[in-house]
């Protein structure tokens, strides 16, 4: 019996099964954006900056999201490929989500201007990476290619 472990999704069939897939990078973006939102909510409500509370909130939200994604969205048929994520994929999604929060925290500690500039570069780079990965490597079809055919 041979067990193969797919680390990075190379086909559409690997999405959700491999540890890292095209959606892993969107989890990184969501964690990155959630951290400053939690930072503002905590500061407005208790007037204290708490990196620990924001990171904890980001981790808890990533756990909550993975549970929702693999139960409710799966049952509703909204999930990509209509299949649940593998355990290794879910764990890596939580890792990417939490890492986004850590990167955001690091950028925020260097001041607002640094945060805004680094956010612009970070998000645009990740969106470009997602597009290249999805369209070129995994062979997803682009909405623009469908429009050209009509």
C-alpha cells in the first residue's frame, strides 16, 4: 500500500486535498485583514491595544471559519468541488489565516504609513499570485476568456 501526500495542489482535483492550494492564499489575506479590524474593535470597546487579544481572535476566527466552511458551506453545496477539505488542508488554512494576522501585526507595529504601503504591496502581490496559480497552473478558466468566445 502506497500513501502519497500531496503538499501543493497541482490540479483542480488536488484542491482541498493538498496541504496548500489556491485558497490557502485567500486565507492569508483574510487573516491579514481581520487583525486590524479586531485591533480597532478592541481599542474602541476597551481603549487598550492588545496584540495578544487580536492574534487570539484571529486564530479563533480561523477555527470558526474552517468549521463553517466544511459543514454549512459543504451542506449548502457552495464549497469548491462540493467536497470537504482534508485535515492537512484545514490545518494549513488555519496556519495561513493566523500567519496573515501575524504579518499584519508586524506591519502595524511600524506605524500607519508603513502599514498602508506594505498592505498595498502585500495584497496586490497575493492577488497576482492567486491569479497566476489558479489560471496558469491549475487551469481555471478566466471570466474574460468566456466573454471573448461570445
